[in-house]
C-alpha cells in the first residue's frame, strides 16, 4: 500500500488540493456503508464540508473520501446484513481511486493526522498518488514520516498535540527532534 501521512488544517490542505485539481479533474466521494445508494460527492475542495476539522478523536475512525477522475464511474457494493442491505463505497469496487482522510483539528489542543493512500496499482490510482505526493512535497515540510502543513506547524510549535488519536499516549505525538549542536 502506498500512503502519505500528514498533519494539516483547512488552510494547509486547500493549496494541496488545488494543485491536484489543477493537474487532474477529480471528484471526492464520501466513503462508508450507507442505508441507500445516495452518498456525498464533491467536485472540488471548496465543497468538502468541514475540511480541516476532524470528525473523530482518532485518525483510524475519521471520515474518508475516495478520490478519482471526474468522469470515472463509482461502483457501490451491496452488503447483506441482518438488519437489511447496506451499500458500501470503498476501494474494493473502485480500483481507480485513492483514499483521502483529511484529519484536522479535533479540539483546541489536538490535531489528528490525515492520510492519502491506495491499495490499487491501476495507472490512474498511481497517477493520483504521484500528484498528491508532489503537492505535499511542494507545500509542506516533513518531520519523520509526516508531512506538516504551515498551520499545523504553528500549532506544533505552540505545544499543541499532533497525534493519531487523542487517547494515544503523548510519547507517540509528533515532535520536532532536538538538534545536536
């Protein structure tokens, strides 16, 4: 699996997504298991609700979007459950996609990490990953395995927590390594 991990606020993500949208005409589709085949689809970054605001206290349970070419059809997979049919929107049925989990500010003192990833090796999925990677490299700095947006960097330097989960021990938070003189 190829993936890009990052910490970002809305104003950090907007130029990254704009750069990707300039290179590839894309759409963002809310992932999940839904009671009907209607789902959230957004044609540009400005339409994504609450971008830069984490919806949960953990990166593993936050909302995610499939990102793919604007004209690529999206397949919805029905799943039979004891309470009826649910409809899954994920990469399993949509290989020409990457997943975008924006993460963002959870509380005043906590920023949850985001991720762009794919399990697919289709040409479009790989092109999307490369395009996202170029945009992050150009706009963000890097600490350890994480790209760091300018706004998130200010919060890090102010002592705020940049973490995968609010309940995670602080020793796992992102920190700037002390430099040896």
